[in-house]
């Protein structure tokens, strides 16, 4: 990040909708089943969405703080020590250390970090080893971008998906073993969040960083098909609201203002694609109209295969990610 870059000029708020078919958008830690609330609502954690964003940003050449080292897992101390050493510096402390990390890592500027360093032996520039337990200032940094938990916006059907592995389970067997993973037949997932301009001053988040974040949502979900359970995820709608500078306002939880309407006689659990419903943005459009004096502009991106109950406003600016 350039030291002359302007930090986020005003508050932003985003809505992001994507779907998955015959896959698991976010497995639970016990059986790796889709995560579900007691009322039957399936949900996806903000951590999952951040991983999509980080993976895409890394693929575009950005340095990522929450990352491994050359394919090997490490803790925060090891990751930072490796970065410093790679850039000709052995150690740093206090505010200098935090400034180095924010300048280097876009995910730290976006999402912040609890700088939970542990004591660890690290290599000095001369090749010797010495203990180091970094003491950053501050110890915790709130990220400018805060993301709500995502939710499946309709009732979804859980399925057990069976298959056969290529390899036998031991040398005596000549056939592959049966495999099972858990998923959802179809799900449209809604996320929303806020980028706060005051926190951006602390985390050094710029307008360009936020633009990169929007792109990372759209392409990060789409390119996440490197695992069986995440294949077939398609981004359908991304809206970003830019408020007037100095405006201390946000709607919050924008995905609560999205309604889905069936376009055939299928019940929600029987939906199998975006052809089974239309996205009704009327509640959101009504709120935006009533608060339009607070808004500077709205940008969006949408897929061609999503149906809407109404036309999107002509004054919205297309991001043209897929052009």
C-alpha cells in the first residue's frame, strides 16, 4: 500500500448473494455437516467468506497475513518472522511492527487482527537462532470491514452425497472404498457487512483496498471449486452502498431486506436452481429511497441467470466484473 494512499473516504455497506448446489457451504466442526440453527436456518460463518476473499487476493499477488509459509502451516510469530526476514529485517516491535504489517498485508487492513504472538525461536539475518515474542502496539486491531454471519435465505434440503474413491482402503482390496459427504441440495446464501471509515484510519484501509475486496468476493466464491464440497458456487448479486462523506449512518444486515419468491409450484426445500425463484429487492429499494439523501452512489454486479421481481435502478453503476 502506498503511504500516500487515502484511507476509506466514507462508510460503505455491501450485500452479497451466491449459491451452491449439491455441496456444503460451511461444514460444522463435528461431522462436517452444513451448519444449521435450531429453527432449521442454515448459516455460513464470516470466517468462511474471509477465506474465499483471502485466497483470491493471494492469487492476485497480494501478501496475506493469515496464510501458510510455502505450503507449511505456521503460527502468527512464524508468519511475521518469515515476512520480515524475506524483506531484510529480523525483528520489529510496538507501533513500528503493526505499521509494517498493515502496510504489507491487505487482509490485516480489511479484517484487522488479534496480534496473538507466541514466543518462538527465529532465525536472525546472520543465520543464528534467538527467542522472539513480539510486543505489538496495539495488541488488537479492529478491521474496517465487519461481516455478519451469512444465512441461507430459504429452507434448504440436507443431502448425504455418496461416491466411490479411486484407491482401495488397503492392499488386499481391489475396489475403491465408498465415501460420503454432507451438503445441501441447493442454497442461496446471503452475506452483508460494513466498512467503517473511522476504523479504516486505524487499519490504513484505502478506497482501492475496498474495491479489491469487492472483486475478491465475486471471484473468490467462483474460484473456490478446488474441493469437492465447494464446487459449483456461483455469485449472483453484489451491491455496495457508498454513503456521503461524514455520514454516520448504515442500514445493517442488508440481507434481511431480501425476499425470495417461488416462480413455480415447488416448495423451498425442493428448489434446485436459480430458475425456481425470483429475488425480491422491494424492501431494500424502499429503504434506500427513503434514505437517498444520505447516499453518494450505489455500485453492483449481477449474474445473467438470476431473476428479479423488479428492475434494478438505472442510476446504479455496474462494476462490470464479468465483461
